[in-house]
C-alpha cells in the first residue's frame, strides 16, 4: 500500500500526460522530499523508544517521547518548507528554466510534507504499539483517495492535479492517524508552537 501511495501520481501522470510533465513532476516531488529528512531521521530514533515504553505500559513516557519527537520534526522541517515557499522558482530553476512550470506542484507537495511534520511520528507510533492494523487501514484509505483524486484531477490540471491529489491524501492519512492516536492513547501528536500541552 505504501508503494501505491508513493507511485500512484507518477504512474497515472505517465499514463495520462507526456514524459516531459512526468520529468518535471518527479523533480518537484524529489525536491519536496528534502522536507521529510527530519521525519525519517527522528522516526528511526523514536520508534524503538515507542516500543520500549509501550511494553512497560509507561503511557506518560510514551506521550512525552511522542511530543518531543513531534517538536523536533517540526522545528527541523518548518524553516526548510518556508524556504521552499519563499523561493520555489529559484529552486526549480536550478534544474533548468523549463522546470519552473512545476512551481505550483512543488508548493502543493511541500505543503503536504508540512502537514506530515505537524502530525509527528504517528505512523511509527501506531506500528510500534500493536496498532499496526489501524495504520494499515488508514494507509489503505489514503491510497484509495489518492488513486481517485489523481484519476479526476490529472486530466483537468495536469501535474498540479497530481500534486494536489498527493497533498490531500497525505494530509488526510496523517490527520486520520492523529485521531486514532488520540483515541487509543488519549493525546494528540500535533506540535503547535507556543501551545502548552
């Protein structure tokens, strides 16, 4: 299902549009992935802690680690995404003038990564605490939404439609998992600056 989530937009774009559009979209997508580096790095550290604390039934510790990881992910990702929002033309222009048509797609994709960083390590938290079925169902639902949105948006908006579909499905997937973490463990993983939790 994660493969479907990662490749749906590119495969459907390749089927409905030309190779030039796919190349521009793929470049915008890869560039936006820089915003996920902190998420992946911190997840690799937080995941074993989630499993350890859950095994000890230390739910206060679990909440503390989840909030600390969310804060670190946000603080590392937010400045980078702001940079993406401020200079999208320049960043895509590094690959050539023709790539600048992907600016709007790049902004949509980067916004999706920002929502993911706001949400914190929700996927890993669910997987490391015996809630992998919830994670799987949320991911499966996100994949279906992604396919449907790509099917309707790509013919109308091209690469911007593919990026919008990815942004919506990624955001929805993360927000659903935030809800289930709240339902199962009683706390939100969202990091909102200046808000005491």
